[in-house]
């Protein structure tokens, strides 16, 4: 509702326990051959990776056992003789008898994938695979970088007082969106902005696969990473060895449908948090879960006029409070921190919620930012068809408020501003569509029952389209495989990736309530 922050999809690290059940797997299906790689791309597919110190590639702090490198890809695969981009890679080599490389992506879009190589340390995956992470083009330590706002501009935007959906307010929002797009063009350029979407990243993934020496891809992708995985399967079905897709994005959904499902998912997560909170002494939302939304709005509604005080001189703005709350709703492991943050807010303080908002927005201790939010916007604006009809934008806003009343600031008028993708300077390179990949080897989709960011049904739908094994995880969190501490789920995923043991179509893991 007026903010340029998106709903990121990133693997959440936390611990949950549970059990499982399964049925027999299906036999493998034949795979159709792919045409050979165009000769003009040989120089990219034939590169040698020079692994070395990560300090020379990225400012991120990675495990001492990690190695890093840069890989060159064409900006435009249709013009391979033209401009190039450099992808940052990380890996931790296999500790035992190696099967190959396991390419990993934590989600986003716009999130760095270098540190994910520490995933599953000490497991059979660490023994049998080189765990490889990468920063997609334009993201993190890859170059060129998608850049729209500088740190001072980002701080200023986060501190802005929200405007309502009056005609004047709508004009202000659309002017600000146009200004943001103009800065993206000025600082990144339209040529690169045209080639930062999923369409290009899956081609980059195939170059990575080949350069790593793998004839077929083994891949684990979370959230937006599931979109990368399914798009890779569409384009290169005979180059797939194993795919695990956790926290699914259903590529058949249009942006409006997806946003409304997410709104409902976050409302459900808020309701779950509220029900848990009111059972605790001194819950900041009171004792009646039916009144939790009203009590929450009482806490945040004064912030546009009076930000909460913080030790940091910025204070807690309304936008930061909402962002901090949404960050905490990604996993029930963060609910205790959310309760603390709301208790502080009731006392006029905002330190915990500001820390949560900084975590979400990628703000570093020195006041600089990762480029996550700028990259998120650039990628989604070329991945999805933009909404340019004010009537559709207005209906979306009204329906979003109904789907997530805890996020409704009360300024709805039945009209709404066009969001920034409506003013994006380059056309979208993808369209919503159902995925059909005849001959795809059996792949695995993991979907969590109370996932706020990528609701459970999206995983069911994606599994059906791919003919995949579906693992249902019962829990309230965003993504679960190898990050929720569930033996049932983790053992099934590891068995599939290492031995291609299919988990069957009805595996269910995690706590049942």
C-alpha cells in the first residue's frame, strides 16, 4: 500500500522437530534430448573456474573452508559477442567421495547466495557434493550491480510518512515511483535492466553447471529459487539430475493473484502469532485473539505522526514497523522477538522492530545496504506483466486490505496508485504460464502448510505441473528443508539428492499441530 518494499522469499534458518509417513515412489520417466549449445557460447561454457580467497570476491563473511571465484556470462544471450557480466560463486568442496556439485539458491529475488554454502554441514550432502552458491546477475557481489538508491536515499525513503489514497496522495506516490525508476535507469542502465530476469539467470545456471564439470544439474532452491529451478527444467529438461524446490512459486499465477495469496498468508501467520501471544503473560496484544488486529493497529497507527524513539537516531517509522513485523512472521521462531518488539512499541520504543526491519532491508551496521531491494524490484518488473490499469490497481489494493486486515492502515478510498513496475522502462521478459515438461526426471517439491510468503497451495500446484513428488511440511515458517531441523524432511531430501530415492507422492513431515 504505497511502499516499494516487496515480499521477499528467502530460506529461514530455525529449528523445529517432527515425524513423517510415506508411500512407494514411481518409476523414472524417459528424458527428451536437448539441442546442442550454440557455438557462439562456447567461450562461456568452456571457462575454467579459478577458485581462491573469498575476500577477493566478496565482502561477505563466509566459512573458512569456502572458496570463491568469478564467472563471465553474456549480458544478452542473443548477443554473446556484446557486453558481459561477472557472477560471484562460492563453494565448499565435498569432504568424501564426490557425486558432483549441488547448486544452491536461497530465494529473493535479489538476495545473495554466497553464504548458503554452509547449509547441511556435516551431512551426507556435505560429504558427497561440492556445495555451490552464486549471486545471480546484478545481485550482491556479482557485477555490474543493480543500483537505484544510495544509502542516504534509502534511509530517507524508509522514514517517509505514508500518504493516503486520495487523488493528491495517489499523485505523490506515482511521482515517487517514477523518480525511483529514473534513478534505476541512471545508475544501472536500460540495457542491463533488460537482462536481469529469470530468463537470463537460468541460462547462467546452465553455464555454471557446465563449468563445474557436471553433465546434469543437481539443485536445491528456496522460494524464488523454485522459480529458477522450474524455469531451468523447462529450458533444459535433459540436463536435470535432481531438483528440490522448497517454498514454491507457481509460475501460472499472475502478480495480482500472487500478492493476494501472500496477503492472506501473512494474515494467517499474524493470527497464529496472536493466538500464541495471548496465551502468554503480558502479551502486548491483550488476552482476546479476536481483538488482536485492533490492538495491533492501535500500536502502529500513531507512528506516521510520531515515530517511536530508538537508540539509533533514525527512530522507528510506520513503514519500518510494518516491515519489522512482516520479517518476524516469516517463522514462528521469530515470534518471541516480535512480542518483545510490540511490547517495546507499547512503551513508545522501537529498537527491536527497527532491527528486524534493517535485517529485512539489508542494512549493514555501517549504514550501507545490500542491493537486495533494488534488485528485487528490477527482477520482478521484468519477470511479471505490469499493471497499468488504475482500475485493476484499485481492486488489488481493496482486496489486499480485506485479505490482510492487520496491514490495513485505514487510508483506503477504493482507488490506488500504480506501483513502480507500471513505469518500468523495459518490457517484461516472462509471462505467467502453466509449466509442462514432458520427460522430466522425477523432482521434489516441498511445501509448508502455514507458509506466509509462498502459501501451501502454490506448492501443490507446482508439483502437479511438474509431475513431482510433494513433501508436505506441517509448520508455520517460510521454507523448511535442511533449515527447520526436521529429521523426516531432511532425511528424505538428502536421500533423494544423493541416491535419487524418490519420497513418493504423500510424504508428510513436521509437527501435526
